[in-house]
C-alpha cells in the first residue's frame, strides 16, 4: 500500500463499493503499471475516470507538465472534497457520469484528449452505461492515445477489444486485490 493508506481509507471504500469497486487504495506498483506507458512530456490533456480518494490523481499530477490539464470525473461527493483539497490549478474536477466526457470537454474548449486513465469498476456497471462510457472514451481520445483501465478480472476484455484496435494486458500481484491493467490504443 502507499504511504497515505489508512484504515479509514478502506472503510470509506467499503461503504462506497458500488462506485469505488475496491476495498483498498491502489498500490504504488499498480499505479506505476497504470501510468508507465504514458509519455508525460507530450501529454497536454488527460482524463481520469473514477479518481476516488486521489491516489492515482496525485501520481498523475506529479508526472504531468506544468501546462497540462487533468480532468477528473467523480460522482462521490466525499471523494470530490478530497480531490479539491489537492488544490492544483491543473486539476479540473467534474461531478458527472463518465459517459459525459464530451460535454465537459466542450465546457473547457478541448477537442480531444491524449490519454484516459480509469479506475471505474466496469464489472459492476450496467451494460448499457458501460457501453456509453467506453464509447465516450473512444470518441474523445486522439488517434494514438491510450485508454488505461485496471480491473480485478478479465470480464470486460471483449468490451474493450470490440472498441480499441489494440488491447494489451498486464497483471500485478502487488496490489490488494491483484489487478489487471488494460492498455487500449486507438
């Protein structure tokens, strides 16, 4: 677990299991695997879906350029308050469903994004909403951009394979629970 992990983090995640999809914050190993394929020196706009308590968000902000933008979609108000406490001018927090990426980007005057990072529990999301979210990711991601998603199963592999031209899998045991990282390229 990362240094900021506390028992209270797990208790909050358990209470919000339907939106967080996990019981512990992401490990440093999982975060490194999730963000490893991204070239931060050229990324101007990154979207994060389901940032939760912000452990991936903090890692993104640490790696991003000073002139980049991170747009986070979060529906849990308690997590939104934690994200706001990061107080970073590159961070734009959107309290909307992840299927509304286009609307938020239009508000910001952004055509397309370089990468989408997702911690959403796709296996727990209704089929039609899951399709809307993945379609929204696809239609707003620049050609050559990456969609990085982690899950605890291969259940959604076919969903991603039907949308993205290339889907690469990585597995990390050093997370609780062990996780699969999907690297999807448009």
